[in-house]
């Protein structure tokens, strides 16, 4: 599957670049990168080979936080399971970042509202998406 103008990654990248002032000159000490090319999907997405995967990389998450993009942070009721990662790739339609073993940061209002309705139980929310 290749990236097209209708790929979720392209849609979200374009939206963020249009609506916010993003600074690609972010120095990331861990990766020793001094420049993040904004149109390169490998710098944005944790899985750039899947054009619909919306898990953000650490440098881009930091860049979006610095740009004051609205986020929704949830402390989960349980840790991620192996199937959680597959379901996140399959069902999420807005960018997200896995902050730690029990915290997810979402950038989409709809999915954030659904997480709140599921009482921060990400696995229950994802399991319900498949039915």
C-alpha cells in the first residue's frame, strides 16, 4: 500500500502544517538529529510503511506540543497488550503518541471523547471498534 493524497498520514501532516506554525529545526539529543524534514513521513510516523498508521514519533510529538496543538491525555486503566498495537494501527483515524506504558496522548476530538466514554479503557474501546 503506498501513500496517496487520501492516506491518513498525508491528510494529518497537511492539516498540521496548514493550521500551526511548526518548527522543523528541533534538536533531539537522543537521536542527534538537528533537522526534521516536515514532508518526510519517516520523521513523522512510527510506522511510515503503513500510510494509515498514525502513531507519532517522539520528535514530531515534541514539535506538535511546542506548536500548542490541542491534545487529550489519558491515563489508561491497564497496560498495553500486544494486540493493542495492531488495533491502534487498524482503527485509529487521528494521530496519537504512546507516552509511557499506561498513557496515551490523542490529537483527535472524536476518539478522545470515545475514550472518555469508555472510562479510559483503551482495550475495551478498541475491542468495540471491531464489532
